[in-house]
């Protein structure tokens, strides 16, 4: 039986009436996205027509999920909220802190030893506050959620940007920062600007080497990394219904790479099959009873241009396998054009490592189809020429594919099986290389490929493709290989061609597992004490942030003017820094060290005007803060793109940055800045970015008059005695301005709970 079946039953019992009321209020047929959003309105947002991309709305998500790297800070914040137990079902998943180095068993044992303090903290906090705890080795958060918690028509938030993976099972699942999770766990309404809705119509059917991964790689090429910002992507059509549930999850997972709020699919037979296969026939039966309300209305899909803000159509019959990259997940190449691109752009032609798995592509179907290629290769006298790794998505997946001989097929062909964890996908990879600074190419079935993302080497060109294509190309060792047309030379000197992959959608003998890795919380956690050692360098209790005052935003110094792409990886790197995710003071030492300084084109080297010396960014920030000098960060487009990590907002806040002024923000990061009580501002005229000089004193002259839909004025006092001013915009509503006045959203929550 499913977890939280009573909650799911309540959602479905109320669904028909709520959908009917929403349809009547809006006066038209509804998309699936609208059905889920309007049936999850919080009482503080009464049922009415809300403007897409305009109105802020309060919602009531059904559940919260947290991974171990972000859960530390989220739960440290929750401990300050004043509640005895979480208000909605919540879970913690230990998947981010396991370093991939030698293999699953050794890596997991090492992680349990090195991270014992953090795991004990998360386990104890979960036990105390009624949170389900998934132990190290249980699997990757999004695979665990899909296997155990996701349900069609539900709404959840998760402290990881790839939470949208659950859209493969028909949810609206949104990646957020830890402060948002605290809101929901504390029983407060959760706020989101009503998203626009992009419709993607899929016609035809996938075949041969083409996979669901190629759908989202194609969409990324169309929409770019910010084309989905402020929107939910809803997939529909015969092509959508022909794909597996886990294939849908792959597409939704990587929707984070186009900036989308989330992505989702309507309920269909593939979802029913998956629910039954994962021991949730009870959920499938309930969903079947309200199936018409778990997909968009027929009129919407018949005339999509009338109901979606944008419509994209993709014919799966003609879709080619794609490879995207390097350095950005939206640089898309069809496989037929990729060999020429390697030549044209001088990508390193040798494929050094192929990596499959991760939260994006680690289903039974993914691994079975890829193993089918490995078996075909062995039969034809081939072995991997590139280093090749396999990361199962969960212990249930790992146990099942081991039972079915799938792991053996990989290992016999020369692969290494890693732990059920994020590993190389998030930089948790002790890569074996003879030269860590050499320009090189790797190919993964992961989701992100920013510079230094996987191995910390800016010279690594990371490319993204389906696990099937990664497997085939790793057998060749070449970035120019096209398995659809090219042959390989086997151990007998014969030219052989790989057969197109085949595989099972679900295990014919069912899923199996001995220990899934779940730990249920105590019924009564009141007697459980959570301790944090004051001398710990990994965990640190939080102190509330103080409100930013009008005086503090006068005569600020420019900490850094970031040039070009500045993702959350640039602002707060992962990799070895994951060690300090529960210690704000320590992890703040990585603040903005990856951002390129526009004044000298260098990273982690900025001029400080207290010492008149060049310093590392965190050192300069600390010097300004301790001197009582306010700071501002300036950036360009889509600032804060990438992971949901709120550390990228908390670190500059801790170091004394009061405002971030950019050309445009990525959605999650803008919200995270707001939650920490900071000023997230955008240039009204993007060309004003060029006016900000290294030695300026920057003031927000009308901070006290801050109000919704009202521009603020920035004044630049240049060192040569001249002065300039210009308008800056913001998207704060009254409640968010209250966060600024209180010092943070958490401060406001604590005040409200104290007076409840």
C-alpha cells in the first residue's frame, strides 16, 4: 500500500467538485496545470481568475521532499519556526553526500563514516518532527519520490531543482529553496506567481535509438535555458501517451534546465502500470475513478493555441537522438550533425568517460535498454573504450537490475557500478585522470553540464545525451561516433554495427528489494533532543538575520560585478563544498568564488576599497561587513540559474550583501533572495549595467518607500565626483516587503506562529 494513502484519498474525494468550481469560475475548459493549481489554492487565495505571470497566489502543497545537502539548512531553519511537528508529510533523502570514487560498496561505507555527524543530525531531526528519513544508499531523492510518493493530480515542493521529476506521474512538483519548504512544513501558505502554461504536443511514437531524453534535449534547444521561466510545461498528445511513466519523468526532470517552474503529463495507462508495479495499486484504483480530472480537458488539447501561452509541436516519428553541450544544456545537436560539430568547434574528439544513471535517467527501462546495448556489444566482440560508470537511481532499482542480470552485463563489458546516489552528476566524483587540467570530453545521461559541474575541471567539456547513446559512444571511445550509421572494429578486427536498443518498460518479474532504506519517524518526538556540537565545522545553529535598514543601503560598495553566466554553481559551488551545507559561516567561504569579475575577467579576485587590495570575494565581503559597509552584487541575465540551493542567497546575506541588481533572475534564486530578506532588483534599462563602476558608492535612495509595482532609484556616486542615477524594478508584493522589513521570511513566520 502507498504512503499517505489517506491524504491521497482526501485529494481525490474533493477533486471533482473543485475542478467543476474552477471551470465554472474561469468560464472555460482547463489545462491539467490549471486543474492542479486551482484545486490546491490556500484559503488565503480565494477561488477566482488569477492572471498568468502576473498575480501572486497562495497554495497548499500536499507534501515536501528534501535532499541531504539542502535539508540541513532547511531543518536548521525549521527548528527556529516554533512547531512540534511538520504540518504536511515530509521526507529527507541522503543522496548528495556520497562521493563516487571506487565503487558502490566502498563509496557508501566511506560516506557513512565521513558524514556520520550530518546523517545523525538529519535522522534525529526527522525522528523528532515527524519526517520520513531515507538512509544513505536508499537512492536519489527524485527516484524515491517517483517510486513511493508521487501521485497524479498532486502538488508537492522539494528542496532540489529537479523535483519536477514527479511530473512524470502527473504531479505539479516544484523545486524550491529551503525557506519555502519551511513555510509549508510550518503550515503556512506557500506563495508563487501564477505560472504561464506552455503546451508541448507530441505526435507519433519513439523508435530505434530515439528516447524520451531526446524530447527534452530538443525542447531545451528550442526554449533555451530561460525560455520556460515563469511557466509550467504541459505535455500532451498521442506521443505523450505512448511513452513510459519513467520516460515522462526524465522529460520533466530536465525541464529545470529550461527554467520552467515545473513540467507535467496527464494521467494515462503508463502511469497506472507504474503505480501497480511499485506496489501502489490502491492509488491507481483511486486515480482511475477520477481519471477525467487528472488530465487537461479535451477541448484544450483539441485547440491548444487557444488555451496555452505558447505551443510547441514535436513529431516523435522524425525526432533524432540529440547531444547537448558543452557548458550549457540548451546547445542542442542532432546526432547526424554532431561529428561535424566536433570538428567545427574543436571539441576534444576522444570520449574519455561515459556516465549513465542519475536522477534523470536511472529507471529500470533506462538501464535495461542500455544493458541491451552492452550485451549486443559483448556478443560482437566489443568492450568499452571509454571509462564507463552506472549509477542506479534507488536501492529498489539496483536490487532488481542485479537480480535480472543487467548490472552483470555492464560489468562484463568493463563498467563500474557506483552507489545509489547523485555522485558525478553534482560534482561528487573523485575522477581518475592523469591530468586534471587537460581539455577533455565526457558524455553523461545527467541533466546539467555547466563548467566544472561534474569534476571541478573548467577544461572538461560536458555533453548530455540519452543513456543509450552514452553507452554506444563509450563503446567507440569517440565523440564522432554515430551508432545509427557507423561501425566499430571488434577484437577480431571485424567491422560490426550495434543493433538499436530494446528493453522492458517495467521488470517482467516485478520490482524487488531487501531493505529499501526507509526509517519511519517516532510517533511522539517530544522527548527527542537534537544536539549540534558548538565546535562542529559541518553543522551550526542559525541566528536570525537582522532587517536591512535604509541607512545600510546608502553608499554601498560593489562586492563583485559578475560578467556573463552566473549560476548557483558560480555563487555557491557544490562538490567538496557540500561538506559545509549545514554550517553557514564555513560554506560562506565559497560565496561567488566562481563568478567572473567584469572589471578584470578573473574569478575570486576583487578590489576591496577598505584595504585597497585585491582579495578573494568572501574575504572582501567579510572586510566590508566587519567595517559596517553595505554591499551590492551586480549581474547579467538569468542570474542564479541552476540548482535550487538557498545557500546562494544565504551566503551573501550572511556576508553583509544587502542587494543583488541584475538584468534578469532565474525564478528560484530570486525567491530565495526574497526569503532571506534581501533586495532582488533588476535594471529597468539593461544598459545601465554598464554604468556601474568598480569604485562606485551605490545607494538606493527611496528604500523606505518600497511598494509593489513601484520602481526604486539607484544612485551611483563615482570616484571622479560625478553622479548618475537610474530606475530599478522589483517583483515584491506586500507580504514579501514584510519579509524584508522583518529581516527574513522565517522571522515573519516565527512572529506569526508566536501570536497564533
